[in-house]
């Protein structure tokens, strides 16, 4: 099992792009090939991926709102049940307590405009969370992350 890395892995830095989830995993920037959160309930979250799948997600320069996982219909992308605290959510809740940095990756259009790539946005700190009705009326976890300046 790989040793958890809280911070920049190897020589990768913000702005680096990756063709797909396999490249993310092989690089160690975000090891899970499907899950949006890499981490454990004991240590916290090492990295997250914003891929535009949850309606509560919002990426702004000063703060990210990142929803927990689960309760989403895979065909429509809409929230159809309340979220429950599973491994990824528990890891993010732990990160609120530890204050350790979390790598943020985001799915964005490639420079050629035809494909999408994953861009490493940098290190963030999980500063809080809520568990409340979301846009579809179901209970969702929403985590607030702020960029770590100079990291």
C-alpha cells in the first residue's frame, strides 16, 4: 500500500495536466481510478477530483465547494437520495480536523478545445462542511476548501 502524501507529490506542481484518470493514478497525484476522494477516515483526504458530476460543486478562485459522494443517479447526474458518510466523506471530515493540505484536481477543456484533461489546481485546506438539503432537496455534504497561499 502506498504511503499517503499530504502535499505536492514528487515534482508535480499546479498547472500540470493529465490525460485521464489512469495517468492521475500512475503519477500518484490522485491514486483512485474512479473515486473522487483519495484518503482514509483515520488520516484524512490526500486529494480530490472535481469532474462536474455533482450539482453542488463550485470552483471559485477564493473557495471551492465540493460535495460528498453518493446518492446520485448515474444516468441523469441528479441527486436522488441523501448522502451517507462513507470513506471519502469521512476522510474529508477528518481533514477539517487535521488541517493537512489536500491536492485539488479539476476536469477542464484541453488546450485544443476538443478533449478534457485533469489539471492539478494546487494545495487546499478543508476549512468546513455542512450537511443540509442541496439543490435537489436531498441531504448532501458540502465541503469548503481554500487555497494554501505559497504552497
